[in-house]
């Protein structure tokens, strides 16, 4: 009795499991509320106002006019969205295929000498900042001084190719850099997914001489799909927000050829300081992100629901 | 010997001449040595900051030599105020590239911060900084400080760096760095006898050699020179100018064509853009602007200031239109004596040919949220900056002052290789700035997209591009209340 009463009050809180959970969660929740929930609500509120920082005027409530303006915008917003979806689908698609292929390659060569060094080198692009990557690729692509043009001229005798100035090439040149940067992430996720497959099941499939494709679908995919899909989901969300890679490379040009949705938000919010309009646009993008995430989770749980 | 007679005493007080001289010398020396301290004591009594130590922050443009000179020269100011006012001051420098500097300044000023006490603003930002009350209105400051009541070299200086709204007497900035467009050409290429001979043989005319030769040159004549030096096989091209989508690079370069060919970008009195910018004449100018790409190195559609400097200093191009402010970066040690800086060619033919180029340069603006001490130092700094000695020192270090006294000095043209052209282009009617409206950033972004879209071939019709830009800008100014008329119904069909 005396031992219990002599314990500090905080320690006694943990006797109640619910209280313990709440106490441990409280700092995270507080952080989440301060840095996520409140700004999101603020963003939502601001989206109903006409508020420009440089106008010198107080915010004016205008209802849904910002949203109406976005839907009727002449400024190529729908083109931006379609370009962004192309960027996401192509980028994440290529990264997933290449990343999975590299993942299988490294998974099947565990005894290869120098594997660790090769893996470290492979993951290097992923840890670089996008701004630095964009800047040095701008120089690599440069038609006058760039190493890529020098190599293509030396090897194939081609004339200078203006990768970032040509409207037909710029989008794909930027996408290639995004793939160079993020394919290692999908390799990492593939290795993690493959690592989650029970060895016993793989060995059993091997003893039963199950063909590789069937082994892939019945054993490997069955166990590894969640991690792989999580990787795809994270890449999709991240790719949807791409901004810092494009700014140093093309600033959205030539014309609007590499202008993605995040660039328009950045321009309106932090160059033109149209806080109301950019908040409304951000809310729409948030809804699109939530919708995409929901679709992913739904697909992921589809079989489980059917089985259930 | 000198004899003093004491009044009323009748007695004589005799002082040897040598002693008198010694005494006089000692008094003189002590006065000379003691004067600064006495002055400082007076200053300490008079100046409210005497004896205090103040830290100041300047926000300027990254990688822009004239911008950094403000801070590099600040030790001179520190010595000056220590001597004159008896307080100590030190400066720190924050910086961002052109395209991000406004963002950095505005986000700080919007929170009423005095993080940056003095800001080197770009001229077009005056409205965006002044309208929300972020910077100090300088009319009263100038009225109280005779050292700031300067005779500027031309009205263009006042219109570009100082006033907002355009045409009013409201002053928000003071010129930090004056800047104009100039044509940098490789003098050593022009001097080459083989080149001279080949050009004469091909075109039946000599290559221009002097400032005066280039001053008389039209674009049609200059095109022959650009064509002559365009030799992709030798990795050499005749010309470079800015086509980049970043910040105002393409806009400033294209406005040289638009204005020089008689076009306008808007009516500042009514805010009208549609029907003024999107004329067939301006569309032809845009086409002419694009046509010069054939004399530029590959990738020129992404050329901004830095890329222009690179291709010129690495000997890839014969000539480039570039800002006078980057003269020290353009004329490297290797290129000293090999570069001629001249006015850009005129557009048109005969007597009707004219040149009106974009103004560059930046004003100083003062943070309105500075506390009393920092405000005082900022004003002292401005008073010092425009002193004749400071202005000359600024010019000698590569800067471009704007006051008439400095620019009228006999030795001004010889201080830097670009000074003659700088002074020439700063004269009334040869250079002009574009809008100072608070919405400039939005208007500029649309314009940059449009011009970039056209020069890169994403859009093929220059008139349609100008229609798109004019309609979008008209909408912005109409929403803002500056333009009286809304975009016409025809605007609904415009796109890039």
C-alpha cells in the first residue's frame, strides 16, 4: 500500500492502460495539431478570402469565388493538372519497374562481391537535395557546355541538343532526372518487400519447382505487396508535389511545358502573394491527394475484403 | 622681440619672439590634434547614437557585384560615423538571387520584422513594397537632409528608382545602382586584320571599330556582323541576348525591341493593356526578337544574365546585350582591353531609327519597421552614400552612381570601360522601366511564360501570344482596380 502511494503521480498514471496510451500520444498529438491541423484549418479558412499580402488591404470574405475562378481560369490550370498526372503516372511507373528490376537483381546477388558498395552508390541520388540535383543536371544538359551533349557528339556525332529549351524534350528531360533520383527509393522498397517474404515459403516453392512467375504472384507478391504499394503511394504523393527539382532546371518552361501544379501554388503564394487564391488551390490539391491515397488503400485492401 | 603693454598698468611685459613662436606652434598642434576629439565630443553630445554600437542588416542580390558593394564599402561608413557622430556600426549582408529576393524581403516585411534594415530592391518592386506600408516614404527624410537633395542625372533615374505611383512626387527609394542595357563586343575580334578583310570582302563595308561607329549602327547593319561571326563549326556565334523564362530576363530583352520599334506595353494613366500590348506591330517585334536566335548559341532560350556572361567570357559569342552593372564580370582579367562596351543598335532605318532599351538597376529602400536607432543609422547611411567621395569610390569599385555631379566629372568615362555607354543610355528617352504596380509579379509571370512559349516554339503565332498576355494582364489590373475596363469578350478564346 505504502509502496503504491509513494510512487510519483505521473508513474501511477501509467497503471491505467488508456491513460498511458493517451499520455504517450499527447506530445505527438500536440505537435500534429500545432503544425498540421491548425495550419490546414487556417488554409481552409483563407481559401474563402480575397487576401493579397502586397495589396495593403485587409482580407475580404468572398465565399467560394476563389474556387470558381480556379475552375474558370484561363491560365492553363487544367493543363497543369493533366501534365502533373502524366508526370506522376510516367515517373512513378518507370521508377517502380526499374526499381523492382534492380531490387530483384540485388536480392538475387547477395553473395556478389562489392554488393554493399554498389548499393550505397545506387542510393546516393536519393539522398541528394532536389535543388542540387536540378542545378547540376541543368549543366549536364546544357547544349553549349554540357557533358551529355559532348558525349553524344563524341560517340554519335550528333549536333547540340537543347534538352531543356526544346518544348518536345524538356518535360521528358526533367522526368528522366526525377527517375534517376527516385528509382533507388523503389529499389529500396522492393528489397524491403522481398525481405518480408518468409524464406520457408520460398524454399517450399523452389522444392515444388513452382515456375518463377507463379512464385512471384503467389508467394512474393502476396507477402511483399503492402510494402511495395506503400512505396508507390509515397512516391505518388511526393511526385505530385514536385517543385524543387523543376525550379532550378526549367522554372516551368519552356513556355509552360514543365509547369506542374505545385509550381503554380508556389508562384501564386510566394511570388505574387495571393494568399486566398493559392489557399483555395492548395485545398483542391489536398483533396486530390486524399482521393488518390484512398484509392491506393482501397485497392490494397480489396483482396482482404473479398477474402473477409 | 615683441613687446606687450599691459593696459592701465603702464608697465611693459616683454615676451621673446622665439617663445611666442614656440607657444603658437604648440597651440596650433594641440588644436590640430585635439580637434577630432573635440569634434567627437560635440558629435557625441549632438548625435543621439553617440557612444552606442549598432548592428545593421542589408538584404541584397546574390552574385550581383554592385549590390555587394554596399556592404563591402560599409567599413568606410563605419569609420565615417565613428569620426563624425561617435557611434559604432557594423553591417551584415543577407542575399538571394533576383528571382527570389522579393519573396525573401516580402515574407520578412509582412511580419513587420526589422530583420533587414535596408533593402536593395528591384525597381519594379517599389509599388509592391510601398503599398502595404512596408518601406519608409522618403519625402520627409529628403526634405530634412540636404545631402539627399541631389540633382540626378536624368528624369529616368527618378522615374525608375524613386517614385511610386508613376508620375507622382511620392518617393520611396533612392538609387543604389544605376543600370542600362549595353552591347558588349569583342574588340580583339574586330581588330583582327583577317576578319576586317573578310568582312569588307563579303559585305563591302568595314567592321565598326569605335563607340561612335556602333552608336550609328542599326539592327539591320548589326545583323550582318552577327551573321559574319556566327560559325557553329568553330563553336562561335555572333550574338547572345536573354530569352530565359526566369524572372524578367526575356521581358527586358524583348522590351528593347518593342519600345525601339514604336510599341507600348500599357497606358499607365488608365491601366489599359489590351489593345496596346497586343498590336500587330508588337507581334512583329516579338517575331524579330525570336529571329535573332539564329545567331545565338544552342540553348539560348534558357539564357539569363549568368548564361550570357558565361558564353561571352568563354569566347563563344562575338557580342551580347547585357547589363552595364555586370561589366566587371563580363570583362575578366583575361578580357581586359579586348572588349568594347557600346550602345545597343537602333531599330528602324534612317532618321526614324531609334533605340529605347530597358532600365535595370536597383534602389535602396528602408524598412518601415526599423526601430528609432536603426532608422537613424539607415538615414545616416543614405546621407553618406551620396557624398561625392563615396559616389566616386563606388564607381571605382565597379558601381554605377546616378547623380549628375559624379557622372559629369571629366574622368567619369575613363573609370570603367562601360561608363561612357552607361551615361549615354541613362540620358532622357534612351531607357525606360516597366510597371511599378504591386501586381507586377503576377503580370510578369504571365508575360515570361508567353514570351518563353513563343521563342521556344511551343506557340507559333506571336499575335496570339500577345493576346493571351494582354488579356490576362488586363484581368489582373481590372481585379486590382487599376484598370477601368475588364478584358473584352474576345479574351475568352485566348490561350498559349
